[in-house]
């Protein structure tokens, strides 16, 4: 009989410089204006004409600048809209590789639906869609951007390429939803006049995909990456090992993948990524300005490894492969020297494949490891991660050991988690440990929406769309210094999920809300206005082929 886990995982007209004043002065003014902007925008949903060539069935009002998810930091509407036409060019005047690639990406998004050539050119000009590095506003940071739309051109400026890419996602959302379709659609293709000035609240905005409980192909992971990019997320956490499957090839321990990766929950064929596969995922994510954070869960959640190599077990006997969903029964043998040879080899090979800063070593639900052994193991494992130049990440149980300097703890507890456990995390944060917040009863995308939801689990409770949005990362862990919070993550565990359609049914529409918590200023946080902007995303999700959950809490267009 399958045991339901008791906690974590059973189963994104220029304004003067002085408008960019400090957040507490700008945002109250913005928030009031957004109420009007969003309401006006929702009234215009559904005005798109049917495909087929010729003039549109009726005139369209351009989507208001504030009708975005995540909502931008500052919006100054005004002036004539810009219209993309057959003569539009995408101008990348500075000619750098990154800007040319962003221009090519934008052209690839727009060509199928508009039917326009949209040539990408490094020839300067004051018309067209202009992508420019060199904005000297320090408030934009590494990921912020400014989008100016007027009759003659739409211009996106940023300090860094990541900002240009995020600005492209804003431009994309300001166009009619049918721009996402892969066949020619009718125009007009207008972008409302005015200026958007935007930068993220948190530097770390992540989604996690569990590829261990069920294996997902490179193509399926790429599809999810594209969806994360639309909402300005910048991290993809891949859960690469667990009791049910090991998903990354390790040359020095080949049976981890070939044997440990040969099954999944329910007894399916499983699978694993070759090193080339993994590098392709990393490359593709980087092209969408997402950093891959790989996780090897240790010392528990290790049955796939223990089944692959008998010497990793204290008794020297390999257990059978596992296809259930019970947790907490497996553990590496902490006293054995070979355990640390194993950890060193795995971390060394994975670190060499991963250009990003972080390497996640799990640490959760190690119920079969004594506290003393857990502390000893985590001390050695963290040292190995540092040895290969990566920053340690772990689930928040890492704080029950001694996090190394610079370590990051990912909190997955929930509102009713015991005070002692929460205080342990808070104390670590006060001592310098940074936090990523992914409370299970708020941001876990595999939790059922309602008792009638067919997919997902409910051990952390039922998580409807409002609940997943309506919390504040800065104050969620009472007592934790606000500066200790690096950002947020929306994990998606896959005990009950087997393909992209099921991933999307659980991720959408909750994922955009978590993305907004990570990106948008705290002063804009308001369910009543958010649900209207989220409703406006419905036709876009449909155009993208995403069969999302039609929550009754959201006033979906046409519903």
C-alpha cells in the first residue's frame, strides 16, 4: 500500500529621470492608476478578429500598459500607439551577440502569427522595434528595462541583456493574445503609447520541476522553460534524483543512470539525461535567461542510488528499485568512506556541466538518518560543493545542521509548521543563511486546487489560485530579516504527473502568481486587481496550447 507523505512531496514619450524616485514614493501613485488601467483593459478583452486575412472585424483598443503579469513597477500611459506592420524592422543597433540573439528570438515569436518578415538589422534607425543596451539608470539593475511606445517606434532599453529579454516579454504581452498562435492571424498589432519602467523585487525567481518521480524529455523541459520565461522567472531548479529514479549520467558511477534511472512512480520505463542532453537543457534555459539549479537529494531520497551500488548501503546489500511514493525510508551510509567518494564524483561531474552558481544537495526527509549522522554528512557534503566552486543550496532541514557561510536554505514548510522548526530557520537567517521561500501550502504547484481536482496531492492542503498568490515573502517567516530573503520558488512534484499537459494543468494559473510575487513591488500586491489581470492571460494561455485550470475565483474572459 502506498503511504501518503506527511509533509513535502507525496506523491515572471520618455519619462524624466526624476520619476524613478524611491519605491515608497512612486508605488502608491502607481497602484491607484493600475486599478483604472486594469479595469479598462479587461473591458476590451475578446475584441480580436477572426483569422483569415483582410481587415479586422472591428477596431481594437490596444492593451493597456499595466495589464501585465507580473505587473510592472511603473507605468506612464499616453500618446499614440505603435503598430507593427509589414514594413517593421527589429533594430539591434549595437550589434552585440546577445542583443542580436534577443532580436532573433523576438522575430521568431512574431513572424508565425503576423505573417510579416520582421528582418533583424544592426542598421540604426528611429523606427521599428528597437532593442538597445546602455540605459544609464542604475535603478534598472541587471534585469530591469524601460519600454517606450509611440507612433514611430517601440524602444526597449536596459543595462544588461537580461533586461532586454524581460522587456521583450512585456512587449509580447502587450500585443493581442493571438500573437502566440503558430499560424497567420489578422491584425492590427498595436502596442499602447507610453512608458513602462520595470525591475524585479527579488533577484531569485524560480520554478522547480521534479523529473525523478516521472521522467520528462528534453523537449518537455524546454516547453516548460519557454512558459517560465514569459513570466520573467530566472531560475529552473531540476530535481534530478530521488528514490524512484536517477536522471543524470555520471561517468564514474554509470549504473546510477542506466539502472537507477530505469523506472519511475508506477513502474514506467523512466529515463535519464545524457550529459549532452543536460547541457542542451542548460543552453536552452540560458537562451531564455534562466539559470539551471541542479539538485541531487542527499542523504535521504536515495533508493535509486542505493539500488544501483550495493557498497553505498551499510549492510552492503542493494535494495530493489522503488516505484511507490512513500518517503523517508532510504539513506546513504554516513560512516563509510565510499559514500564521500560517491558524493565527490557526482558533485564534481555535475558542477562541471553546470555554469550556474548553485548546486542543491537536498537534505529533506532524512528520517532514516540519525541527527548526528545527518549533521556529519551535511558538513562533508557542503565542503564538497564548495570545493567545486558552487554555492550550497538545501531544503530548510539544512538549518538543523550547520549551514556553511553563503549557504541558501529553501523553506518548504507551511502555515501550520511547528514553531520550533520555523524558529530554527529564522535563527539561521539571522546568522547569515539566505532563504528561498516555497511554502508548500502556498507555492507547491502539485497541491490540488480543490477536493475534486483529479491530479495532484493534498498533504499540505488544498491550494486555490488566490491562496497561492495572497502571501508576502518578506513577512512570511516572522522574525527572519527581510534582507535574508533572496526570492521565491514554485516547486512542481510529479508523483501524479506524466506529461506536459498534466504539468500545465497544475502549474497554470498558479505559476504566474508566484512569478508576480517574485518580480513586482510589494505595494502592487492586491488580489482584486491581480485576478482581473490574470483573467486577461486566459486567451493567451489558450493560444499557447495550455489547457489551464479555470478557477472559479478568476473572472475569465468569456466565462
